[in-house]
C-alpha cells in the first residue's frame, strides 16, 4: 500500500479548469465513500478555490486520476496535463508545505490550514480516514504550527481580502463613500468584510441564501442583511460587490449586471469573484463600467507584500525536511508490522508449547526445579534454532552478512 497525493492547483491549472473539479460540500461524503469502495483503502479530499487534491493510501493512483475526471464528467486526457501525482515521500512533503502555507497563492496565508482540518474531519466522518492518513494530517497540522511559531512566514498581512481592498482603492478615490455588498456568509466573506469595514464604507450589506447567517455577519459590521433571492432588487444600490459562495452555477449573470448598470446610470461597479466555480458570469466583466476580478487576477496584487514571507521560506523548508524524515521513518516502521507480528506469534507458540510440557511434568510429580530448568532450556533452544539453522543453510557469500545482522539484533560484541 502506497501513500500518494493527486490533484491540481493554481500553479498547474487555470481557474477555468479548477472550477470544473470542485467537490461541493453536499456531495463530499458520497465521493469519499465511492473512493473507498474500489480505488483506495483510505482517502481524503481537499477542495478549495485554489486547489482540488485527493490524499489516498492505496495501490492505483492512475485509476484515481481517471476517477477524478469521470466524476466531474471530463475526459481523462483533457484533465491529465494539469494533474500531479506525488507518491510516498513527495506526498508527505507536499501535505506539510500546503498546511504551512508554502504552496498557497498567497505565501503563508493561514486559511488553508483550517481547510485541511475540514478535509480531515469530512474523511473521518465518512469513515475513509485510516491510520496512515490520520497520522499524515495530524503531523501536517503540527508542522504548520511549528513553521508559524518559529518563522516569519505569516509576517506582513497579505490575503485575498487585503488584495481586494487594494484593488477597490484603485477604482474609487475613497471607500468611505462607497456601498459594499457581500454575497455569501462563509469564512472568506467574513475576512473580506473585516478588511472592508476597516475602511469605514458608507454601507455594508450581506446577501445570503440563509437570512439568519447573513444577519449574524451583518450585525458584526453594523450592516444590513438581505436574502439571496432578492439580490436583483438591491444590486444597483452598491458600488463594490464581493462574492464567495459554494454555488455550482453563477449567481450574477451578465443580464442582471447590465440592468444594475442602467439603474446606476453607468456609475462603475467594482466586483470581486472569489467563488470557485465562479459566482459571476465571465461575460459580465466585458461590460463598460464593470471592473471584475477573479481569484487568479489577485495573484499580481498579493505578490507585492511577500518579501518578508519569502525570507522565511528557507527556514520553513528546513523544518519540513526534518519532519518529512521522521514521518517516513514511521511509515517504514509500519511496513515491518506484519513481520513483527509473525515473530511474536512464533515466540508465543513456543512459549505455550514449553509451558504445557512443564505442566505435564509437574502433574506427574517431577521436581519443580528440574521442570523450570527444562522449561528455560526448551524456550532458549526454540528461539535460537531458526537463526542458527539459517546460518548453516545460507551460502558462504551470504553467511557473513547474516552473521553481522544477527550480532546486531542480539547485541553480541
């Protein structure tokens, strides 16, 4: 059984490809169960706006790649150029780097760690997180903690949310006069709302499918909440729109945005679509007076503040190197478990045999001291017979190596 990671991310695939292989939360459990039925003994799925990755313990990574394409109704050959398959040690190193934020679009960003924890919890709930993947994820979390506490990988506040604010400032002289609409109420929207609220905009509105969640978030920022189904009635009122939902289809189409522009008398709208799949139709960005940015568009903005974090990468990589070595040592130890179990069973069999013989002798009235002596001799003979016999049976070329191994095992000078 081999541990491996398979997937694609913002470095290997454009947004148009990534959004087609997203695993939506409501289908994640079924996908995990399907994986374990015939493709992997253990499995976990990490699906975010920047990556879709399968972590698995099994024997057929190529079959898993085909499954990923088929599950999303894609041709395997069409997806293959964007995929990476990382076996064993490479998979471990990759997981540690992802958890530590070294593989993120925004170097050192902390959100990915929470997303990995969610992936582990989902796999645990689905019954697909076995011993190997449980150990992998737990070590990933510990490595990420060590990296963040001993390096400056998290220095300089940089995030998609901060980048969105910087972009908006390029369009509007001051955000204090602008009205901001957030679509969704998840972690990313909460982070964006925090950054925009710091600029004291004229109004904050939160639109969500569940009004109660929208109200809770809006209340934190003295904003107002609306239901997602009423979005068409409120869109034209806002200058800045930030969307990040788990919807499988676009929420804002070109026609809806066009009507909002007419109602605004062509005053510009700044839009940030952080959803994967996209929440806003790509064609909406072609309209005059619409400034539409996706997660990929933000990459250039976030790179400006990464110098402090890049200086910590070398130190972080050294930590990861050490931890990868320790994890692989644990993995190699697990490979010896069947042999260790067999050795113990053989020893236990010899023990029971000699013990039964001793009991029979005692039952016949034999001297207990002599019985104990025979018991100890019998055990010693049975335990030393296999290695002794092996020394006699091997060729002259093999005998020296075997002798050295036995001397090391029994600590014979």
